[in-house]
C-alpha cells in the first residue's frame, strides 16, 4: 500500500522513464526516498526533488542532441540531486559527503560511463566557482575551482555545460552563474531555449 505522499505524487508519471536503467532506479527505495525529499526553498520553489528533476528533463527535451547525449543527460538529471537527503552539512564541510559524490557512488551500480559519473559528481562546481568569485570576492579560489573542474571534465565540457544550463534554468535559480560560465569558459557552443 502506498503512503499518502506516494499517492500525492505519481513518481513514475512525473519522471516518465525511457530506459530500463531509469525504471530500475525508480524501484530503488533509497532513490525513491530522495525523489520525495524536499520542501520549497530558494532556488527550488517546487520543493520535492522529483519536481525539480521533471523541470530539468523538460529542458533536456528542448535540446537538439544525439540519442546518446539525451540518455546521458537524463541519467545525470535523474541522479544529480536525489541524494540531497543524505548530505551532511557541517563546518568545516566534508565535501566527500556532498550529494553529488553520494549520487556518483550510488550510480556506479547502474553505469560505468565515466562522463555520466563525473558530471553527476561535479554538477555544482560551476556554481561554486562563480560563488567564490562573485559572492565571497575570492577570485583566486574561484578561478582555481573552475580550472580544476575544467581539468576533470576535459573533453566533456559541452555536455557538462548543457546539463548546467538545463539545471540552472529551473525554479527561481539565479541565472548569473550560468551567464558567467557562458562568458568565461572557452570551447563551449552556447545554446538557447
């Protein structure tokens, strides 16, 4: 029997799985728990992670990309924020417990595609680079963080950018990090939707 929250949100209908991996993920209790976690907050007025992911998937639908890129971006979208409920935020912060790292570890059971795993892991790094530069006024730390991201992502920078754009164009997120990224990262083809 479904609990009240599951009855209120039809996860399968919202997520509209397109592959066997996506369907298997929705059957995992820890994954489902993450999808149903969250309440409205700045950047995420939709509240529940599943509703945020739906917005990201809708953005992916607007891209003119290959079937493989679509498959990769959808898996990244499915997993990228799903483990926020397990993240430990303390001071000093333990970055090994960031939700992207938790999601990466979980997704190794479902994919050995290093591009997917790297982007899941690093999906917030562009934002953190911008934040160090423009919010904390520590341009050296921001630049170092950006350079580290670019080195780790390497040739997959376009796919990273597409995901970053699809993720940032949701809710009421600040668009400044995306504009900064588009203006400061060489080698990406800017897309609009």
